C-alpha cells in the first residue's frame, strides 16, 4: 500500500506536468505514463480499458476540433470556411488543430491522474492526511464522498418509482417529481447518519482554548500576511520588513492550526510505516517535479513549453528529460493492495 | 441496570405524547424485547436510553431515567455512547467509513484511544461477531446480515454494558436475520451484555428473550405490559402463529419455541392431511402474464438465468429467495425498468419486452421497495391524480380516486400531506398511486417491510379484496408468514433461476422458508394459524 501523501504528491506532479508541458512528444510520453499507472491501479474488476482512455478518445479530437474552429493563428492553412459562418468562418490551420489536440491530451492526463489517485486512495486515508485542526472538515468530506454515489443511486430509484407512475420528463416542472423526493430523502438520510454518529460519541467536546482566542489569532495572522505582502508590493524601501511581517503572519496561522489540532486529539487506527516503494515513488516524483520546475541547465526550457505557432515544427526530445519524467511511472511497479479490489 | 420512572415525552410540534407515564426496570444481563404496533413509541423509548431523545430531537420530557447510574437527559449522548451501544434499522445509513475495520475503529479514533488499545478492541469485536474474514472488505460488498453485524460490532467497540437495537432484522432475509440474532444471543449469554431490542417479527426473537415489553398503540388500545414473555403474550392481540395457535388451543404453559410447541402438537388428535384449495385454478385460465427464458445480467454478473413463469388472472404468486436471488430484478424486467438480454414477456398475449415502463405500467402496477420514493404531492388525493394525469386518464379515471381511498382505508386522509403519515399509511398511499389506473396485475416488492402484524393483516385483506375482482398479484417477500397467508402459488428463486414453482404447501418442506405452523404440524399441509383453527374446534 502506498502512502496517501505520496499519491497526493504523484497526482500533484502529474497536474503540474499536464499544465506546464505542451511539447507533443513529452505530453504523449506523460499520457502513456498516466494510462499505464491507471491500468495498474484504477481498473475495476472486469474492466479492461481505463476510463480516461474512453474519455480521451472523445476529448482529444473534440478539443482539437474546437481549437481548430475557433483559433485563426497558424501558417499551414488546411481549409477555409466561408466567412459568413458565425464564429467558425475563416482559415482552419494545422497549428491550431495540433494545439487543441495537445490541450485535450493534457486534460486527459489530469483526468487519468485523478482517477488513479481517487481509486488508489480510500476516502478514510484522505481523511487521515488532513491536519487535525481540519479533522471535522475531513470527516464531512469523507461522508460527502460516500454520500454522492448513494445520492446518484437514489436519483435512479426515484426516477424508476416515478416512471412506473407514467411520469415523463418533458419540461422543467416535471423535475419536481424527482427533486422533491430526493431532497426529502437526502435530509432524512442525513439526520439518520448524524444520529448514528452522535450515538457513537462523534462530536464529543474536548477541552480546548477559547474560540474567541482562535479567531483573534487567525485574524491577526491573516492581517499580518496581507500587510506584509502589501508592504513588499507598494513600499520597496521596506521590502525586508514586509517579508518579516508576512512570515510572522504565516507563523501565526500555522501556529493556530497546530494549536487547534493539538486541542482536538485524534488517533489513527492504521499506522502506516514508510516503505521502500513510498521512497522510490517520492524520489521519482521529486525528479520529475525538479525537471518541470527547474530543468537541467543543458535543456532548453522552451523544449517543454513547445508552441506550434506560427508554423508547426518537429519538437525536441531530450532523452534525459524523458527519463526523468519516467519517475512518474514508478507506481505502476509497486505492489497493489488487495484493498483496492 | 436501567430504571425508568413515569417517563412522558412529546416530540416538538406533536399534539400528543409519544410516551405516556412509562415506568420500566431492566436488570443487568437481561435480553429484552420491546414490541408494539407502529407508532407505539418503541424507537423513542430506545433513543431515551442513550440521550438521543431529547438531546437530538428536542421536545419535552418529564420523568426520570437512569442507565447504569447515569442520567441520559442530563449527561447527553456523548457520555452515554460509552455505556449504551446503539444499532439502527438500516445498517448502510449509519456507516461513515468504507471498510469493515475502519468502520469499527471510527468511534475509537474519535475518542483518541491509543492505537494499541484500539487494535485490541477492534480484533475483539470482530472475533466476537465472526467478522475477522471480512475485515478488509468494502461495506457495500457485504450482505445485509453481514452489514448489520458490522453495525453491531461498531456499536460494541467502546465495550458498552448495554446494547440497544432498533428493528435490526427488518431488512434481512430469514437466514441473515437468524445469523444476527444468534450473534446477539452469544453476546448476551457469553458476555452478559444487557440487550434491548425493538422488533415487529416476534416469531424471530421470542425464543431468545428473558422479558417482553409491550407498548400499546398510540390510541392506547391496551395498557403497557412488561414481564416474562409467557406472562405478557396472553394479553397481546396480534402474535406470531405459534403463540396464536397456543392461545387458541389453550396450551399451558404457552410455548415460546417450536420445540415446546411440537410437544403440545404431538398430543393433538391426528387429522388427515388437507389439500389447500386454490381459489384460482391457474392452468385452466389463459395466462395474464407469460415469461419465457428470461435472462438478465448486471455487468456480466447474471441475475436472471432462463426464468419461465405464468400468472393467471386473480392469482397471487409469492416470489421468495435469499437477498440477491433476483426477485427485484425479475419485477423490474416485467415493468420495463430493466431490459432483459434474452427472453420474452407477454401481457394478455401481447409481447411487452422492450416497451417503455410508462406504457407497461398503465396495465401493470409496480410498488417498489421504498414507497417513499414515489411520494411528492401535497395531499394524498393529489398523489392519485398525479398518476392519472401522467397516464392521460384524468378525464375518465378507471376507478374513482375517492372510492379507491375508501378501499385503502385512507378516506379520512385525502387532504393530508403523505409524508406526515405513518409507514403503513404511506405504503397504502403509494399502493393507491399505482392502483388508480386499475391494473390487472400488481407487482409488489417487499410490501410488508417495517409493517406490524396489524398493518400486515390490513394488507392481506386489501389484496384479497382486489383478488376477488380478478387482479393478479406477484409479490416478492422474505416474510414467510405473510407468504403463507396470501399465496396461491410460491416461486422460489435461487441464483436467478426458478428452483420451485408450486403450491404454497411446498413451503412446509423448505428448511429456510417454512412458516411456523408448517414446522409445528408437519405433513398436514397447514401453513397458517387459520388453517389450524379451522381444523380443530376451539379448546380441543
């Protein structure tokens, strides 16, 4: 089992990569990495093709088409649509189509990474990586995550119950037969769950500092943060002082969060120990992140941020960069826990 | 020990109290069954024990409650959560986490219990409830009985001295319910846990309990009774068939278990086996519904495998089988909510496979498991008119809605808001909403869920009335006693296949679905207390 913080780091690095990289070769490289990891971690039982692949097949050509039809830049004109066509009239260029396809690929990478993260990290693990001060919010998030699929199932049940009464959705007003029972059912379920949680001791008060103190401390921290930032921005002669105030604000906020968390003791049932795979994946993501944020001195940064405009040229591919980005593939080799099934 | 003195409680906005001057004493280690009709205050009483009432609900409470020396009203549910474990009716609606182990540990993590001790507690309760092999399973993949055992384990994580359960077996098939009850018996006998259990199906629980507390209905039909079951049962009108037979035949002491009952039954004069006359000879009539070789799979998991079935006008067929046997799937395929991958369905000789549900449901009424999903109108009457309007029948209703409300016993509630009604009334409103088109075939999915004996008898009477008019009924249920009362034919599904399609007497030989009377008087063909009382003159 991989530590959820490592998965978070991996998903974040993939997000940064998909947002930053537009070199077609690297982005294809990243897309393959994302799909391989998704196949390894996020396929449901009996599923053979990853979800993001299915979406990608639709999304990539659509993004290409949309960009091609709406952007007029580029020298390689494929065809010209009549100018009287609103929004679409004008030249359709190869460059615009390619850039749209690249954006579609980037979106598919993001989708794939989050599908993998979501499937490989159970809701409870996500709750456990939330700082103690935000524990309640984490529990709410966890409940919301389990509530949503239940709600979808309820919508289906209500639709069926209304269909057998001859109900058809023809206009906005017809949705009332769905939304009203859904609302009532959701409220009743929420009350039942709240009751069950209270009966198990959830929400028991812990001795802690005064809420007023917490509010003052947070307000002070935010004021210092904002003040320091404004000083640095508008009073150049006191930039260092501004930095000091800004850091003081950050410290105050972090201190308050720590203090609130400390006053709400929670313990964890599962104590995860750091494994070799956690280290390897963390290292792989670190290398990839380093390449993305601060590429090797001998690599032209523009190679990552390739642009097809004004004329499409063959992009560079630096093997070291490709190798570095392969760090994101390491989760595909890690042992998959039976809990994922 | 639990001591309640002169407890009266009224929900906010309610004109009448839910509990009136209730006094009760439960000794440590007792297994107590709380019984009574719907709306008698069983759930309210149980919620008073851990402070959910009034802390969670509001309202006004007077009287005194003491639970192991604690006052739930003063100390609240957070303190009482360490002393009273609480299990609710629907296990899935009380889960916070997604895995067995994590669900059990949730309360302990909240209480900041040291991890070492937490692991000991989790292992302990998993062992006690036979959950160790399921520890890493996702809760949604568990059966109803397994889910309920997880809910009990989660409630026991704090090692409470009292376990309170509100109708924990109402959603379960007979085998799963038996598994849960056996677990409770073990907890009571081996751990000495005090258990208070509210339940409608007394036949499931009576053999195990030390004390029966009977709460009268909201209109105070009878006073409250508390004591050993043998002392209380003679004062209750509607009882399980074994008790009904025992009381009618004046068996003393009143048998609580089938074993005790058989000893009395063996002394009764032997009568030749009877053949239950079918009110409708199905094979002679042209079938109203014919199903041939029906197949349906959910994502390659077969749910129906070659189902054949015919239903004649006026026939009542009971569909039985364990959870997941394919009962609901079959009903949904008939009304077109699911499209079968293979096979054909004919209604009155016309093929209906592939037709939209809206069209099929003009002639077939389908009541889903959760009737609440149907109700959204402002009044009961409006619910009926909504269905008529949906089908374009508002100008010529096949049955006048006012008359239908009378048949349903809802004539006094035409202007009431449906969701304010009791469970039984809401179910009848939903039944009205599908029957207002006067369908010749009714499909009912678990219609007795959450109904007490009184309401079940009302439903039996209603279905018999419609049967007289030639309405056929296909109903799926786990309730074997109800099935025995109503069925002309019984169909048992297993793994999506029809394994039994026969007269109801076939239930007598089924180890899983035999009603109490069939077990009491084997080889007689009797299934209900009515059969026994018809055979023996009262007081033999």
